[in-house]
């Protein structure tokens, strides 16, 4: 990674590429206004003298060499620190022509600015203390939001909801660490210190809070990407037929031969007012072709991401080893059992299915004759509505990075409890607690490396 530069002035086109009513070229850095004045004239035809902060003036961008006007624009100057980056900032609002915007961008570079790297404006906002690293990451989630719920979740993170929780947890952990280290210093003195039992209780309380935050990961994925409904079952039970009916389109190929679906097919659909992603998967069986086996493997791996699983069972066949394989894979997950082919002679007793899945709803249907479809749609919408609206009291986690950090934090905290219970020295316990503190500091960016920043900001657009 190239070293982080903070003293130069950067520039970029801040609006999407393509034609539009308005396009913006943004500059940030101490030379922003000086550079802008070299290529901007007022309507009177002269360079502006004094531009007050947070005001907009109209005029023209000109090519100083060719002495020609490039475009009619609005120029906005914002003086630090009351800006997005906490640096002097200029935004040039031109017509949304890529020819015009690229010319203006080129002129700013010729006059001393440097083309910004991906996410560098937000990176500077982080480095200059305007936001922490979690909030900086939420900016990208706001840009990428696919639905209103995902947008609201990202804005809540930007407003500090998750950061405040993690910082509070860190402070509580530092308090425990301080008491532990004080007991180390006072071991030879006749002074009462905190007991090991009390330390363990306090650490367990923190683990409880971090586990509560971890529950926000599934909620965040649900809100950010939209709920994912996965249809699973052994071959030839009617998965693809159900998939097509729910989509109200012939999307998946349906034949009497088992193993027709060899890979996953995903489509977006609205069911009873709930927008979701639904996925058809390859049939799960022990012996199949290499492509089919790979498709089944992917289907099993995908279950961890599913908000809801539709397990399709063939009522005209006995419960098989393949069904039991699936049963093991979906244990503990949100499942609707679809007992299909009820129009045929039954070999599977519904009461046995109910005993196998006492906590899951069993829906009887004949996909071929479109019987029971309304009940399936109603049940899907009901489950997903509860998931979407369930208040769990934990802030939403928007990324794998946050989840990984909290898992590592809990691992260090659990190690410290084991050490305390085994009677190990306080110095060793303190090492584990410090590791937990460092994990939380990595989350908010109080502790970071250039490689970490490179990973986080590489997916940003250049203008943000």
C-alpha cells in the first residue's frame, strides 16, 4: 500500500459516471480554494476576490491556457473544520457531462491537486477525527443500500449507535483491567483488592454484552441484503416447481428426472408485500454426478446465510437417508416444512414429520395442482415480518469485520476467565484482557494499520 498522504490537496469527480443534470468535482485540502480560483471566474469575467465559507457563487470554469470557458458552474467553498473531511473543501457543480467533468478534473490536477484514491475523502474524515472507523464503513453501506431498511440501519451506525456500544464495552473492560493491575501492585500490602470471583462476574457481564451485539450481525445482513429464502430437499421432490410458482415465472427447468437442478438459481420477488431473495438449489443425495454433488455442497453451505429455509419433502415417498442428511444440516435454523405431492398416495405419515420437527410448521401442498400455495406465501411473509420487526436491543452489525472482532474479543475474555479459575497469575490474565481491549480498539480505529485501512477503503468509489 502507498503511504497515507494527509497534507496534499486531492480532487475527484464525486458523482456517478454518465450523463446527468448535475455533476460535481470535489477538492479537499489546504490548497483547494487557491486551485479553484485559478480556473474559476465570476459572471463579471474576473476571478473572485473573497469567498466566504459555506456560500455558493455562480460563474464559469475556464481553461487558463486556451482562455476558453469550459462550463457554467456553481462553486461552493467550505472552510475547515466544518466540512466532511475537516479540511478546506471546494465543490464545483457543473452540468452532468463527462466531457465537462473530466476537463474540470484535469484542470484541478494541472493546478496542483492530486487525483484522490478510492475512499480517500472518507479516509481523511476518519484520520482527522470527524468519524471513527465503524462510522466510516457505514458510509459505503449507505451508498450501497438496496432497500429502506438497510439504509436506516447504515444511518444508525453512522450516527454512532454501534460505536457507542463498543466504546462503552471497552471502557468497562479497561476498568476491570485497572482493578486487576492494582491488585497485582498491592499483593504484598495489607489492602483489600477485588476478588477473582468478582472479576469473573464482571468479565461474564461483558461477554453477555458482546454476544448481544453479535446477534445484530444476522439482523444487519437481513436488512442490508434483504431476506434470503432457500428451497432445499432431495432430488425430484418439487423444489424447482415451487420456486417457479413463487416467482410466478418458469425460471427453473422442471423435468421428471432427478438431478435436473445442478446449481443455485436466485431471483428477487415480492411475497405478500415482503421483498425477498429466493433461491432454488440442487437436490441433496449421496450419489450424483460431479456437477450435482458440487451444487448440493454449495446448497448446504448456503444455509448459514438463509433467513428462512423451505424444506420440501415428498409425501409419496418414505423418509430417506437424504432427508435425514438435510435434517441434520438445518437443525436449529428457521424452517418451514413443505409436505409436497399430497395428491398422490401417501407413504409418509404427516404426524411422523411433526414429531421430527416439533417446533416447525408443516404445510401440506400439491405444487403440481397449486394447492396450499397461498398458505405457503402467508407463512413465508409471517416469518420474515417477525424477523424484520423483532427488537433485539442490539445495534446492527453491517460487516464481517465487526463480527470477527467481537468473536476474537470473546475468545480473549473466555481465556481470561479460564486462567482465573485455574489460579494463574494476574499478569497472565491481564494479557488476555489487553488483547480484548485491543480488538475493540481495532473496531473503532483507535488502533489501526495502513493495511487495515487499505482493505476497508479499497471498495469505495474515488469521489467518496
